C-alpha cells in the first residue's frame, strides 16, 4: 500500500491482521488505568476532559482525587468554583474545569431528580465543553458504542501501520478509523490502539509529528493565567491594583489576562476587585 493510498484500498484481510496484532499486543501490554475500571459516563467524561493536552501520568492522581471529591454530576454541579479549581490544580488549562462544571450544571438543571449524561452524540455535543471527539469517547468507553474516535495516538498508529499520508485530513482519517473498527469491541479496540501509540508507535519512533505543537509554558500567557487563578483560589476577591505586583506584570498585561479569564468564565471584575466567577 503506497503512502498515497486511500481508505478504499484497505483489504478485509489486512484490516483483520491489524486488528489481531494490536489486540493481541494489548492483551499482554495494556495499561491499567483507573478510568478503565468503570463504565460510568460521568467518570469517563472527567477522564477525557482531563486527558485533553495532558499526559496520562499527570492525570491519574488528579482524576482519583477529583472523583473522590465529586463522584456524581450533582456533586460537581453544586460545588463552588474555588473548590473545583483547588482539586484541579496542577493539571493546567483551568477552563476545562469550568466547562466540566458547566456541563454538570446543565445536565442537573435538565434532570434534577436523576441527572445523567445523555446517550447520543447530538445530545452530548449540545452540552457545554463537549466536542465531537469527547462525545464519541464517552459513548465508546461508557457504552462500548460502535463508533470511532481519533486522538493523536490513534492518528499515529493508523498513519504508520496503514502507510497513510501524514497530512491526511481529519475527515479522511475518520473514515479509515471507522473501516478498521472491530464491531462489538470498540472499547477494547480504542484502549488497545491508544496504548500502542503511547508505548510503541510514539512520535519519536515513527517520526510522525502531531498536528499541533504546544508552545513553551513558563512565562507564557497560559502560565500567567494559571498564576492568577491560583492566587484567586488561595484568596478571592483580590484588589485589582495589587495584581501587577503579585504577577510581576505591567497593568496593561494584567488587564489582558483578566479579560481572557473573564471570557473563559473563570473570574469576574466587581468594581476594583477581582474574584472567581
């Protein structure tokens, strides 16, 4: 199969060989991760949101602490934002925690007596903070739905093993992922492919670069945003006039960071005070 081959050239025998090889490898080498011991859609959602742009090793302890403190949609929906952010601390991208809490609140408002995540792609994607990939992942890992989800590891494995162009469009790669999905084994298959990509067919081993690359974190806008959120978790509200010195930034830069965090729903300005939303 050439590098320019499309998904239409995949032979049933080739697909079966790929499935068998990766599933057999996974049976011996698969990772034991805490979110693989549950089919609770809420717990799966928490794991998927935490895993966005964050390495598995950093997520494990935070996931366990988060689920211990907020075991249900209702518990998360009722929690003060400061408490949610305190448990989330260390994961970065704090707007993910805000969106997760907003999702819990939306579901709880809709079903106050028995809040639960809906069971269709369209309904999940309509909730705050749940995009197409996350919606698919929830249905796959909670319900073993016959759907295909493509993350960075899945993309790298399929690109390498099927000799696909590295610049294949997401839509075309989605078609390939659906073609190689073993019916009735979606949960196991995705766990297997993701582990194979994380442990065997790494970016270094394959030379297949990710579609996007994160910029340096220290002293970036993200770094200062995280520092300001941490200051507010420790004490909220704080005087606006005190923030330039606390952050070691010019007032105009502080104003920009506050504006960005306001847009993410993390904080608000109340007169001359800044407080968590």
